């Protein structure tokens, strides 16, 4: 796919939905995340969990600190170069997004929202959590849901999902999930297999005659009748129903209740057609397909037995014409960095960049986990020491620089965009006292009469 001479960009997304039944993370998720698969690595991981332990003690603790599942996935993915871009939690519902570092400057306008539907909207045991973002200029929305259980509650599930689709984000251009170009809908949707008895269902599963059950799947039936569902797509259900299993086994419910198996855990998506996408001045016409979604793999993972649900994953390729090609901010470390002296960051912005007094530049280890995982930071206004027409400089105190040195990078965080909009190449910080001639340090550098960076603009600012 190519538009107006701009080459298309492909992003590989891996979505996970899993009702974890209040359990702790398993020892290994390599298979779940396809970490050992042959081929290109993923650009983004989207992980939607339901029934995360939401006891009052745990929930209050998780509000102040990252919950165990977030910490677990960060521990797995950060050494591989993925950053936790955003997360949102509503009691047992948790949605996490991890992305490759290289894409960070092109993901903006990140917003989170949630909708309670349990107990008429007063309790968050059921409902939806959502993250909205601009991905290379394209609005994308992710909705993780936990809908009402039991065979007879089909209409309530549909009503609740319509309510969730009406959740409002703060942005004027993309106020609701349906206003995005791409919408992913996933979770424990709790739709069941109607009419057929448990023996017929289990026999069909045993013989892998899944097609006999598709026509009585409540979600498939609803998609034929409900107008708001007709444009949602789903891959074929070529895997066994993912509910309900005995713990630590692949045996369906042997308890007295003997719940009928069902495909409760699902991943669907919707792409706006070209007539729905408004073209703006200077952008490509709306009739061109600027983004497409291709499903590469849709499956369950039977080896995980921590709950009575099996996790389901979908691997997608988003092919798009990027509407953003350059980062808003370019930044670099100035000179050699060590803890022997104060250090300087140089950065430049595009002309239309809406900076804020709350913007900051953070120093991060190369394998940092999320935006708050900085070693130290500098305010772009309060810590500024020089500027000219092309660039600005801020300093960081030597006392905040890691004495052991190592490999680091710099990130510019924009308060207006609520995201990282610039990231430097990795660079080395020298360990403390590795060079005697660094004793003159930062002050000597500032006093050089021929320093071209301290031009008349910065001298004038110093005098004000």
C-alpha cells in the first residue's frame, strides 16, 4: 500500500486477552508472547486481562504502585527493547500496551478511559477499559471488556457493549471509540453457545467439528442482527472453546455445575472505511485507503492453566501511510558525559511544536521500562542555560549522574501530548574519576570565549 509517493509502513501487533481468575503470573510467557517465533519481531504488545486480583488491599496497593502483572510483563519485555507505553485499570480489568523504543516519538495523544457496567454502573467488576492514541498520525483505539456472564444474559452483554462504545475521551476530534480509524475490541465477552446441549458441544469439540457450533455462538448470531456489530471482523474460531477448564489442565469443567464450553474470550476489530475518514487540508484524499488491518494468526494457548480460561492471542499487521515522518524533538548529549561534572543536553524542535513549561528531558537506561523509569531529569525551561534560533541547551547536575557509568539515552516528554516525542541514540556515560583532566568540568566549558553556542541570544537572556 502506497499513497502519494510515501512508502507504506507495516507494524506487527500482538494482542492477548486472558481472564486470569485472580491468579498470579505464570513462570513463563514466551509461548503466549511468541518470543521464540521465527520471523520479524512484534512492534507492539497489547495485553488485556480480566479478573486481576482486585481485593481492596491489592487494589489500593496497585493504585500507588504497579500491579504484579504489569511488573511481570515489564520484566519480560523491557530487556527486549519494549517500553510500557500506557496502562489503565478498573478493578479486575487491566489493559497494557508495550511498544518498541524506536516508535515512541510517533505515538501521541495517549488517553485512557473506563466505563463501569456492573451493578448498573456503580461497581467496576464488569465494563470496559480503553486506550486511545495517535499511531503515526492515525487514531487507534483499544477496548478491553469483561461483559456479564451466563447463557441468558446475551441482551445485557450487547447493551453493555453499546454503553462502552459511548465512553468519551477528552479529544475533540476522536471523542469516542467509534471515531477512531481502527478499533480493537477484545476481552472476556462471555458469549455462549446456545441451544445445543453439553454432550453435543463436547462431542463436537472432541471431533474438532467446530463449524457445527459457530452458528449457535451468541456473538456470531448477534453480528448478523445488530447493526453496530456488523462492521466488526473476527478470525475463524479454529481453536477449542476457551471456557471452562479445570485448573492446571486441558479438561473441561468436571465440577457439579459442569459449565458448557464456550468461546468467551475473543478479539475483534473494526476499520473505518474510506468514506468515514475525513480528509484535511494538506493530507491525502479520504478515498485512499490509508490504513488496513490483516490478521495473521488467531489462536488459544492450552498450556496455561492458572485459571478456568485459556488465553487467546491475535497477531496482526497494520499497514498504513504514515502521516508523521519526523519526530517533534531531536536531542543529543553534548560532549563526553560522566559524573565528574555537570552535563549538557542539546535539543531542537520543529517550528510548530507546542512546548510547555511542564516539559522535561529524562535520562534513562537503555532498557528502561516506562516513562517514569528515569534516572534523573531536567525541566526544559527551569534548567535551560542557552538557546539560539536552531537549538536549546539544558543542564543536568553531576550529583544526579550514575557514578558507575554505562549505556543510556535521553527522552523528551511533552506535557501537551502526554507522551515521549523525542528520543536520542544510545550513548556512554563514563564512570566517575576516569579522567583527571575532567576536574575543570562543566564550568571551564562554559567559560570558553570561543564557544559558538553561547551566542548573543543566550547572553541577552542571562542578562534579563
